[in-house]
C-alpha cells in the first residue's frame, strides 16, 4: 500500500509540474502575441500593397556575380569585331559516303551586345572529297552564331583579360555543289571559342565545333539512308576589335619586330605501314625550314614558313627503300610562355609554343611510279631559344605534323574504285638561327 501511494504521489507531481512548465511558454507567447501580430500585419499590408509577400526572397541567397569593369557601348562600332579563320572539317562516315578531311574558311562580323553575349554572322566555304565516287563537294553558305563569354560571367567583364573562353552555338545554311548541280542543307552547331588577347586590338583564337547537318551537305541524299550528317573539326584565326577604349594587357610598346630564321634537322615518320615495314627509327630523313615572322606583342607572333622534308616509308624484299617527300607552307601562332609568366625578367631565354595549319603536297615514291597528293594538316611544337648577341638567336625546335591524305585507285571493279583515307605523322628535331630585322 505504501508503495502504491508513493507511485501515485510521484505521478501527480510529475503531471502537475509538466502542466506548469508547459504553461510558461504559452504565457510568454500570449504576452508577446500582440507585438508579433502587429509586425506580421504590417508586413502583410506592405506586401499586399506592392507585389505580394515572397518567402523565397527572405530564405534564399542569390549568387554574387562579379561585374568587373563597366561595359562601354556609346557608339555602334564599340564592341564590334571582324575575324578570319581557317581549318578543316570531317563528316562522320555514313554507309559508303566516306569523306576525306576538307578545307574550311570563314570571314565573320560580330558584335558584343553586353558583357556576356555576342552575335556573329559568317560567310563560309568548305571543300570535301567524297571517296565513294571520287568527286568534290563544295559547300557555301552563312553561319549565324551566338557567343556567351564564360570568363566574363564567372570572373567579371575585363576587355584586357589575356585568355577567355566563350561558347559558340548557332545555325548554318549550306548550298552543296557537285558537278555543277546544287542542293540545300542546314545545320545546328555548338563549340567553344578559345581566345587570346595578343595585341592592342588583335585576338588569336582556336574554335573546335561539332555540327549536325540535314541530309544533303555531302550531296548523298539519293543513296545515303540516313537523313542527317555529323561534322566535326576546328578552325583558328585572327579577330580584330574595332573599338579601343580600354587598355589591353599586351600593348604595342614591344610590337613590330620582324624576324627571319632557318633550321634543319632529322625527320621521322610514323604510320601503320611504316611502323610494321620500316620501323620508326629507320625511317629517318631530313627536314629544312625557312621562316618569316612578326611579333605583334611581347608574347605573341605569327610565323609563315616554307618547308621541305623527306623520310623512308617502305622497304621492298630486295632491300630497296623509297621515301615520302613533303613540301609546303605553314602559318603558326607563337606564344612565348616565359614572356607571359616572367615578363621582362625572362632575360635572353624564350620558350615559344607553336601551333597552326600546314598546307602542302606529298609524294610517295614506289618502284613502279609515284603517288602525289595535296593535303591540309596541322602542325605544332615548341622552341628553346637563346639570344646570343645583338639581333642573333639560336634555337632548338622539336616539331610534329599530322598529314591527312587519300589514295584514289583506278580499277574496273566498282567496289574497289574508291578513295581511302590515310594519315602520316611526321616528327623532326630542328636546330636553327634567327635574325631580328
């Protein structure tokens, strides 16, 4: 009995204490209820008179966007640019419609309408060689593209920024011409514009792009069962900004210096046939390069070169070896990495990185004759250059080239009377002398 009484008393005290404790917050809420109701009522009345109360404005924080410098657009010519670019494009194989790598050229006019968005109109010309029937297909037309500056959006608007990345997306119209007849085609493309501010009003850029075409761009609508074509490739070029109200990072104070150079060295070739028949090491030949260039700023130059080279590509069972001859021209951009990082403190040493297109011809020697083809490829490398005295510098230049070409056979068999795509990869190590004009 005593135990039951103690349990009853403890339960009564617990329940009584809980009710008292529970009553205290209620009393506080009641005492302040008038103030809370008045505050909420005033806020509701103000929001009702305006746009209405939106809780998200009080609970979510917007991302801070660094705006950077002010965007100046007082005249129509402000923020406009003219560009020229060239490169190559390949169409993905569709059944028998294999296409060789073709030339692509564009002349463009564009305008930045604000710090992030630009529109660009381009005249375009492309040439494609169709292997199935050994015919050329020319494409001429217009591109309308939108560009969104990712660097300005995430890092703030800065027209003197050295390197910027923008997206490129838009529409294409093409008129495909083959054997004097034409057909219409359209396309949607997307890619990136990688731009370097190399002088006061001059930009150097590389632009890889992927395009989805409607059927007809390769003039195969009559026998290609797919109703679309996919193209991929890239161009590089120069863009001239018409406005000049902002200082640019690479000013003209060190621009205007021209130079000539000559270099020579061994060359090696690598392809499937060379690798299995001759070997990379035994393909050794030689390479000669004569160049003229001009520095547009302390970090960027353009170099035009004429070159001739040869290397072994086949060895017959009787021990006789034959060479591949390459001769053509290159246009390369040169970016001095040391000048970009160290400025004037780099001293006499330079480290330019080179990249650009190469156009030329190749001749593959055989026992029964030669195979000669034109090509448009890519080339690049880097220099280690040291100024020895006055205007003279010496340099070592490892260099490579990717040489696409196709072999066209002539045979009565219609299944073999086609062109086939091939690639040569050449590597050379040159030592040269440069003289500043």
